[in-house]
């Protein structure tokens, strides 16, 4: 099979990476996707950095074994803690993309000298990865971060678009750490599923960025430059979706992004530690 017709490998701790997968599907309609959701170990935001690295290395090896032409770490926490390990595992075989660097470049290009908020898991916010990544590119940007640990589990269980979820979102966004921000980065790939609710609570004065689209466009540019883009109106073969623990919520959420019914397989890659 020609290299450009091979699938793009995408992994996340659960359903959140579907926001990135669907953005890649919209932006790159000719690409075939191979998705792995590590639902057995969700949420990564509550795991140690060493555990996340362990999971990421094993998943990357699986994606490489399946012939993926690129690896997308569709999880902010894994991007923060395991990008280096994923790159070492992939070596010079395939390019590796995370979901933090494209956002940092976007903020640096469009929000110099402004106040930016970032919300995410405890693992992502605690790593200060956005503060460092944006600071390297645009020191004039003032980054204000807040851990919002209730949001990802709430989304993973499909518990949103109701009065309780709006109250939780409001409670977080009214935190003084985010006072005066002009734009908000959804620093967890689960969060675009509640983007409209976040926009309603944040109000018109705060621009809520769309990380999956920004990441997908970056991947398009990079694959084009590497000669790996499959320029076609449809993929060369079917998409494949694997979970380390099949859940009903994944199937429901997947249906929001992909019009056709997905074939989801359970695959355990390791013995429990």
C-alpha cells in the first residue's frame, strides 16, 4: 500500500480524542483513521506522569504495528507528559503530532499582548505546559490557568447540556484565576463537546478557541509538506476504532461526530500494573 494511503493513528484516554478525529475527518476527507481510546485508564488527568508514559508508549507501538503513517496524541495530558516518549518510540518512522504545540502557535500568532485563559485536567494544568509553550513563542501573552477536574468525567458519561452541567461550568469560569481573560483555550480534548455551553457562560467578551480545528489544519500542513497527504474525497479504506474497555457512552458520543455507525472493538494492550 502506498505510504500516503496508510491510516493516521490517533489516541486519547477516552472519547475526547473524537473531537480531534472528527476535525481531521472534516479537514482531510481522504484520510483513513485508526483510533485508540484508553477508556480502561480514564482519566489520564488523575494518573501519574510515569503511568501516562507507560500507556502512551504501548499504544504508540500498537499504532505503528498497524502501519499508521502518523501518530496524533489527541490528549492534552498525554501531550504534556509523554510527547518525548512517543517520539522516541516512533523514531524516524512517522511524524508525531500533539495537541498543545499547534494551539501555542495559534495563540502566539493571534493573541500577542492579550490575556488568555486555559482550562484542563489537573495533570495538564499542573504541568504548566501551556504556560511554557506559549511563553516561549509570545512572552507578551498573559496566560491564566485553571484545573477543571469535574468536566472530563462529566463529559465521558454524557452528562452535559443540562442545568447541572451549566452550573459546574459557571462555577469554574467565575473563578478569579480567569478574571479578565479575552480568550479561552479548552485544554482538554473532551471540552469541545461542551463548547457551546462554555461560550454561553463565558459571554461575548471571551473568544472560546476551537482546538480540534486548529490541530487538524496543522496536521494538514505538515502532511502536505512531507508528501504524506492522501488527496482524495474519500479514504482508501475503512476507519477503525479500538477501546481498552468498551463503553456505551463512547458509542453515543461517536454518533455525534460520524454519520455512519462505527465498528468499535475492545482491545487490551497490557496487563494491569
